C-alpha cells in the first residue's frame, strides 16, 4: 500500500473515531426533551457525556488537520465547497459546547432552559449536516478543472444528500439512546430504551434505503466491497437493536457503534480511490493521487500518527473507565436532603477552616 | 465589498476574538496547576479553595477558547482554499500535530480534572491539570510553527508543476528562527495575562474586604464604640489571607513573565529585522534607510513620511532594537520597496503603515504599563497593608483591578495585529500574496452571511462570558465539599471543580 492509501485509511479511522464518539454525544443532546423531562433529569442525562464530550470533539479537529496535512487539495475543496453547511455546523458546535459547559454554572431555571435549547439545536445541526456533507462527497458535485466547486447551495441539498443527513441524524439519536440506556438506571434507562426502539426502527428503514441507493450510485469502483460493507453495517444495526430488545445494553451499544463505523467505512470504500468525484467531468475528480501531500510529509505524518493515535486511544479509554459507573438519579427526598446539607455545609467548613 | 476583503475581515475578527481567550487559558492553566500543587504538597485548604476558585474562571474562559478555535481550523479551508492548496504540504502537519499531541491531551485530561476530584488519587488528579497546562503550551508551539512559516518560509521547495510549496526539511520548519524567537515571547506574554487575571480577582476581593472593614469600623465609631473592637467575619478574614497569597503569586508571576516578554520580544525584533526588514521599517514608519536609526515614541502628523508635525524621538534606539548596537543600519520602506519590486515584480510591498506603527507602540506601551502596575501593587500591599478605600489610591484600587488584565490582553492583540498586518501584502512572505489565497468559489454574500453570524454569536458569547466571569469572581472562594462516600453509585456528576 502506498502512503496516500494509508492516509486515506487513517482519515477514515479519524472520522470513525469522531462519529462513533460524538455520535452518541449528539444523540444524548437530542434526547434532552424526551428523556430529561425535569431539570435534574436533564442534568443526569448530560452527566453521561460531560467529562468526555470535549475529548470526543477533538477527533474532528484532528480529522480536519490530518486532511489538511495529508490531502491538502481535498481539505481545500471540501471546506470551501461546504461553506454554508460548515458554518451551520460550527454554529451548532459552538452553542452546544457553551451550553454543556455553562449550564451548570447557575441555578437559574431560565438560564438552564436556554442552554438546554442550545444543546438540542447544537446537536441537531451537526448530526444532520455531517450526513448531508458526506452524502454529497460520495455522490459527487460539480467540480471544475481547478478542483473548485461551481454549483450553489441548492446543489448541496439534493435528495441523496438529504437522505444521508436523515440517516446520520436518526442513527446518532439511536446510538445516543442506546448509550444512555447503558449509562443510566431506573426510569431514565427505561425512557432511553423506549426512544431507542422508535429511533432504531426509523433508522433501519432510512438506513437500508440509503445503503441500497448508495450501491446504485454511478462511478463507484469497488462495488463488491461496498456491497459487503453495506450488508455488514446493516447487520450490525439489526444486531444492536436485537441486543437492545434483549436488554443487553453493552452489546447493543457495541452494535450501534459498529454501525456508525460501518457507515463511514462504506462511504470511504465507495469513494476510493476518489476523494471528491466531479459530476462535471470525471477527469476533474479529486483522487488520492492528485490531491495528496508529498511522500516526505506523509512519512512524517505516518510516524506521528503511528505513535500518537494509540496513545490517545489509550488515555481516552482510561477516561471512559474512570467514569464507567451508571448514572443514578437520586430519589427526590435524598435530593432535598442534599440541598439542606449543602446549605448547612458552608458554616461547618468555615468553622473548620477558622480553627 | 469583495470576497477577499470580507474574508480578511472575518479572519481578523475571529482570530483576534479567539486570542482574547487563549492567553487567559494558557496562563491560568499553569497557575491553577501551581496552586493545586501547593495544596497537594502542603495540604492547606486555602490552596485548594484558590485552586477551585481560579479553576472555575479557567473553565469558563477555556470553553470559549475551544469553540472559537474550531472556527479557525475550518476557516483555512473555507475561506482560504487556494492558500490551503499552496501550503498544505507544509502547513497541515503542524496543525494535525497540534490536534494529535495537544488538543487531545488538553480536552481529555481537562474532563478528567473537572469531574475526577473524587474519582482519582490526589496525585494523578494533579497530574491531569499539569497535562492540560503542558497541552496548552504544546498547542501554542505547533500553531506558531505554522504561523512562522508564513512569516519566514523555510525547509520548502516550490513545485511549479503542481503550483504549491512542498516540504523538504521538517527540522527546519520546527527550528524556524521566527518560531524560536516567537515562542518564548508568546508564552511569557500569555502568562502575563493569566497572572494579571489572578492578581485582579484577588485585588478585587482585598478591596471588598477592606471596604467592608472600613464601613463596619465607622459604624462602630458612630455607635460610640471603639473601632478597635472590630472583629472581622471569619470567612472574610480567610478570604483576605487567601487572596493576599493569590495576589502575591499573581503579581510576582506577572513581573517575571513581563520581564521575559520584554527580553524575548527584543530577540524577536532582531530576527524580524533579519527576515522581514519591511515589517521592521513599517513598525517605525521609517521611509529612508537610517544609520544609526532613531525610534519615535509618538508621532503627530501623517505617517506617509511626508508631513511630520511633531515627534518624540530617541536617537539610535531603533538601531539597538534591530541589531543590539547603537550604530546599525535599518533599511527604510522606500529602499525595500524598490528592492522587492525588482525581485517580485511591480506592486506595492509596504503594509498599512499607520496600523503597524501604532500597534507596535501600543503593544509595548500597554506591556510596560502592566509591568509598572505589578510593581505598584507589590509596593502598596507590602507588610500586610490593605488596599486604600478612600482618596486617590481608593479610586486606583477600585478601578485598577478591572483595567489590569486588559493591558497585557490588549498587548497580545496589538502584537498579533502588528505581526499579521506587517506581513501584508503577503499571505506567505515572498511566496503567496494575500489576494491569491482566497477561495475562488465563494461569493461576497456567502462570506457576508458568515461574517455577520460569527460576529453576532461572538458578541453575544462575550457578554455572557464576561457576566459569568465577573459573577464567579464576586462569588468568592468556593466552599469545600465534605469527602464523598467512596464507591456510592454515581449520582449525576456535580460540577465540582
């Protein structure tokens, strides 16, 4: 395998990391209205991702940076092509992140409510629009000989890309619901499971439709491999939902995680060796050959990634291990007792310090 | 307005805004780590409360730094696709390494630090905040490596067939003289900002306690008692002691960082004279080569070299800034313009002179004032003295804490505006003019939309952030929670810093 192909694979790995991890973050954010009905429940729901979401988000920064380094042409074309969708994604990521981090800083109910809406909207926009973007990348767009996009916003909102957006949206919601079922107990878990059933059923319908359509797209060079990937991905989703019905939370989460990863692998397999097909003229398509960095740069990047990616995986895994326990909503009385204790606390601490 | 101008405006606004938060994060991360180390080593609860107090401020600020940082990474491709194509082979690697080495470390260990107080052993938990602090510095290194290439391209060759710069020596890129000179200047400038925030918040509380003391004492006197009977509330007394410690740590750090900033800045000026003489000439609005060259503190008149009404000049100082001797020659804008026109073809190769001239002075000016402010604070609080509450010094103490952090913060902004505007008309010095780097597929309307949305969101966030920041400062030292029962089922995570 030449280094450009290696980097195509690494790029896929980075996007898998991003979508598998942030996928459930988005799903958890989207779950706020239905699963977190009261403030303390929403706090519990968000507690499942609060320590980890920021580390998860870095995967997209690295995926973008690695694309810049390994395939400068691809990075340039994609980011300028999806100008307005990326703006909307950025807007979503901004309000979601600030919501997650600022919500708990004040007791004020209106303050929290406003940030809750930011978290919901900020999870919705990227969950939908990343799908739209990747749908377009695989389908192809009007790209000229200079590798620049010549279409308009309407070209980006074609039925195939919109379906892809709905698939990522519902898949992330399912993935997030299953994650919540794994990470909570009691009523919250039951609600998460109910939501997983509904979202999962919709994802199966949309997802299978999308995969069938994907397999019929023109210009794909590895039809056999794409078909295999599609079947495995669909099977993983069915497996995940089956385990969900069997109340095997861990296996069910593994199933949706493999599904998310499978979607990325399927899309990348359908692309290879192209990076951004041109619908204007196939000769103007971006490929891993005409858009990659030099062998020298790729060598440096390969060594860096070979050392650093496993290290990152190790310490991120340790984080999940540290916060592995299910979140349990304390009974309401205990909550009230907590509040009383918290009020009583300061003076005793003060006296302790004064002594 | 065209796509180029709008894109430049957007990049300028978003990066200056982003860089209000970055220096605070870099500086505070290290100081919070230091405070927590003091707690782990001494076991004194005062350090723990200070760690949590400043930790909270750090987090409020860090969030905005993170969200505005992603915009920066995306913007290279979104608005500057031709630039990305041209330099990606060189520029992309530092960006990717910044993410892989620094961002992952910062955000993962920050999550562990925020929520790991009762889940991790004390020393491992302490290591988390140190890793965050180291991560912020590593990230600065890689982004400066990328920026330094734009100021002074090294380790590359031009591939004319593909129309791009290609990396041939990675070692040269990470040992770029501009990078090696900028890194210490930038990091110490960040610590100046972080330390000034620590100092300012501490000063605010010392003033609060002093005013409360005075009010209570005069009430006692009015009630015909004796002011000497006054006993300060225990919590206020603890606040005063803790914030005196913080004030000292903050001011001393600020002074050390300030001195390092000046020294490193001086080195940087010499490197700049060497590799970007036009920028040095623009910093002084020096049109004609001078030997020795004087430095003007202030000029009234136009800066186009034609009408100088009045100026305060220090003879030979510019020679010293440029060469470390008082006789060296500093090239003028006109001479360099002629030279560049011969080398790169016809065109205007001078940056916007009023901008470079004033930002250069303001950067140094606010830095010196901040340094003087630090010395003054140490003097005014010597030997357990409390801040004045009346008279001239009362006013200084009242408004000083608000102004203090703004000085080094603006110093950072002016410095970067100078550096980046001084690079114009080049995007990559000598290789790629700014106008050739912009994305060709964008319409002005698209960029206008993003400019309005981003500026609007940033404006709203600034208000929210500042309010939360000041609110958290005025809330004072957080109370310490009791030791949690080990191994209880996880309740929703308390936002315990």
